[in-house]
């Protein structure tokens, strides 16, 4: 099994050939608010990249990864053992839609997820079932996600998601429906002149209305090189 550094000297991760983590997972792992969080859950954790990033950012946090795909569960568990995080991270094979059977209400300070971005009618479904489920709402809709996040997050706790900008109205509606008030939004653009391609969202369980829109996160300079902020996030140089 091959393990790759997330950054030089940092955690190492092995990935499935058919589905590898992307920029969205790295940005969410950096964006999610770990200060004060002791118990976090990564819904749909796949190989565990976001869980690894949270564990690397805080030595006080304990993370639970919940994943439906059995192969991904096995891989995530191996990643935790390889990085000596097995004492602070438990990977559970389970369905996001069935969290009430797995956890008590309000069990976590922080809920994070990089959920499927596309509805079933979006087209272009991958022939690989695992990749298709990660991209298309085949087994977990946006409402399923927010219902489970609202149940798992303690009152006053926080949730963090990465999602598509064009579906933000649906995300905000689902969050507020399940008592998660959107509190922080940061759009991600490839360059300063391009439209946002991702949205990073933080919500608070039982929070008061009021959304803080942060400056755009720009991935590349106009010459194609990484911006200083991306170099910092990826811990390069």
C-alpha cells in the first residue's frame, strides 16, 4: 500500500484508485473551526483525509469518521493506524441516514462533511459505484445530511460543509430547517477573475441569524502559480 504525504513531515494517506481526495476536502479540513472542539464527526469520511487534517490541527480533538462504503472504511482505519491516530479516531461503518441508531443526540461539538454535490438527475454518473455515491445523491440527500448533522451537533456546536455555490440556497434552507444557522461563508475561486467554484459554510446549532461573508479564497494567481494563502494551507514552502 502506498502512502502519500499531505505535506512534508505531516500525515500520510493511502487512497483508493477510483476516488482520490480533492482540493475541496483540503480546504474544508482547514476551514472547519477546531478551536474548543473536543468531539468531532466526519460524515461520509471516505479514506479519512478530513479527519486526518482535523487531528493534525488539534491534539485535543477526538474524531469519529462515519462511512457507508466498506472498502473506504477499511482504508480509513489503516490511515489512522499508519499515522498513530487510532487512539483519537474511530472509523465506523454506517449510514448517515441512520445516525440515531449509532449515536446519542448532541454527541459532537463539530460536524463536518464533504457531501455529494449533484442530484440524481444531474447526469454523468460514474460507472464505479463508490465514486458515483460520493458525487451523486444516490443514498444521501442534502436534507438527509442536515437532518443528521442537526441531530448529532450539540446545542451551540458548529457544522462545516463544502458545497457547490449554485446550490447554496438549498443548503441554507436545509440547515435552517434542522436548526443549524448559517454563520460564515467563504467562496472559493480558481483565480481572482473567475467565478466561485466552491463554497465553504459554517453553521451553528441553535445560532442566531447573521451571516459573515468572508473575502474570497483564491487558488491561483493569474500566472497559474499558487497564491500565498494556498501555499500556507497546503504547507508548501
